[in-house]
C-alpha cells in the first residue's frame, strides 16, 4: 500500500508542539513498521488552525488519492490531519469511495471504507476541532483581560526585555533609549539598524530560511520605536472598538514626551524633518523660489571638475553650487544660535516641570475615560451620555499628547544647541543632526540668479526664520 504523509507547520506560541521534522520522522517510522511505501510527503504551512487559508499541498494530496496513487493517509494527530469540518466531510466521502485508511502516530487507524471507521473519524475530528476553537476563544478572552490589567500574555520576547516581558534586558534597553534620542536628533532608521546589528543585538524575528534570527532593517527599527510598551503603556484594541492605552506593569524605557516626539516624526509627512541617509545639508530643506519644490543635490556635470549643485527637479528653474549655499546658511544658523533668545526658546521646551505636568494631565484624562467605560459596562451611564462625556476628554488628551511630542522634540534640539555653539562643535555634529537644527530654525527659498552655478548670489537666497 502507498502512504501519503500529511504534515502542517503552524505557529507554536505555547511551545508544546513538536517541530515538523520530528513529526515527519515519526510518520515515516509508522509507515516502515506497517510495511507500507511512502508515496509522497505533503507539507502545508499555515499559522492558525481556525483561519481559512489556501493549502496547496492538501489539495495535491486529495488529487493523488482520487487518482488512486495512495491508499493510506498518515498524520501526527487527527486535528493536524483534518483541519476543519469541511476537510473532514471531504475526506470521509473520498475515503469511502476509494477505500482509504487514516493512520495516526497519536491515535488509532480508521478504515473509511467501513461505517464504523467513518463514524470514528467524524467524531474524533469534530472533538479535536472543537478543542482548537475553544482554545482560540479562551486566548482572546485572556488577552482582553490581561490588557485591561496592564499585563502581557505570551508571544515573542519583546526587544529590550526578558521573556517575562517585565524584566529589563540592559544592553538592548540602553540601545533602545539611545535610538529614540538619536532618531529625534536626525539619525536615519537604517543607521540605527546597522548600529544594532554591529552590536550583535538580534531582531527576535525568525529569518525567512528558518536559520536563527534576522538582522535589523529600517522597517524593523521603525515598528519597534512605534511600540507604546517603551513608554510603559500597553495598547488594547477591543474587537470593533478603538485602541486605548493602559498603564503597563513594566518599566518605561523613555518618558512619554520622548516617545511621542519620535512617533510624531515617524508619522510625519514633512520630509524636511525626517532623518534620511545620503543627503546634503539642504536637500529637502531648501526649495525652489519659482515652483516651491524641494531642491535635489546633484553633480552639475560628469568627470573631473564636476561640482555638487542644488537644482530644482522641475526643469531648470534654479541651480546653485552646493558648497556656497551650504556655507551661507551655516553662517546664518551659527549667528542665530549665538543670540540669547533662541536658547531661551529651546530651553522652554526642556522645562522638566512642563513634562511632568503634561504627563500627569494625560494620565488623569485616560483614567477618566476608563471610568466612563466602566460606568457604561455596569449600566450607570448610557452609551450616548458616555460619548458626550468622552468627546471633551478625547480632544484634551489629543492636545496634551501633541504638546508632549513638541516638548520631546524641543528637548533634543536643546541638547544639540544648548552650550556655546562654535564652528568646531557645529562641524562635529554631522550632517544628519545639522539638518535637524536647520529645519527647526528656518526655511530657505532659492530664486533664479541667471546662468551658471559659480556665482554665489547670496541676494537670491530667501531665508525665513521659524516662529517659536
Ligand atoms: Zn522649480
């Protein structure tokens, strides 16, 4: 008799499940013991047993059975082999017609050509499926409960913490805290990813080929920085409802204002502020005086004697030698940073009392919104009343959260510029951080200056200082 071995790879959150390699070895041993021949091994890769997904290998196996190429289906357990009620009905029908036997490593043989065999497969399959579904329900309820209590359940180890999700893992936590500040100070996400990889910090995401953990990349760092866990919060989204934040049972790695500032920047559409690699001082900051488009940096011609130039991407509105424009703006910025009022403006954002006040206000607003939700649940308040009460609180919370984002960003600017700014200190900042300072202080428009890029033409450069 020819045997079809059917296996499934599924996500293993509990750690109870055996690897597919072990399952396969056990199935092959069973086939050998019975004196059968392995016709083929069919392996589908699906993550959850309850979500409907296409399974090409299951389809291929059923086609082989219908064509008479296999007479025995060998699997690990009944729920691994017959995944849904629909699978079960189909297997019973085909099994009856072609005289198929199901043979399990964990379970007995079921001869589907007999009514008793079909009844056993039907009942055992239904019981197993019910267990899977009940477990999924129970898990959903546990997650909701844990979220309300500020706890975490199961899942992958969060970067910066041990498997319990509460104990800080010092080297990763330090790298994360630094990353929030570096990103706000202009370091691109890709540079942060490289730094983490060089330090040997792994992403915790399995590699596509299954060999260990993947290296960090741009989007991996982005999604880590977006996780509210690092400001000591847990996000909970009830089914069909809106996401809410709850104080969590683990320590925050950065204060809320820093997290908000970094996330405002991550979400921001304003590319001039966004840290990005491979840019000159004023790309994206300086705009064309004719059409308003941000200027590109490019060489004005190929070969030796080529000079870097800023140019409008829409035809030849403006073109300017890059070094000259960079130097002109740098001098202006250094002069501005020497004035006492700019330091005072940045210092206001660094006021710790203000940070604490905003954090306390946000916490109190979230608590009030929580109380309203409880009042609705216990019947003390109608949904309509709750909506009215919530609307005012929600807009105040949004205002407090954006004020925190501004304050967090101001802190970083203050760190960059607070002590006496000299030309040496400025040059040591590096282009990414210089861009953040320039973007925060001014906007630049470059107007046409006639032909050629050699002439400095400072009078055609229009600088507007940003207001506090
Ligand atoms: Zn233009």
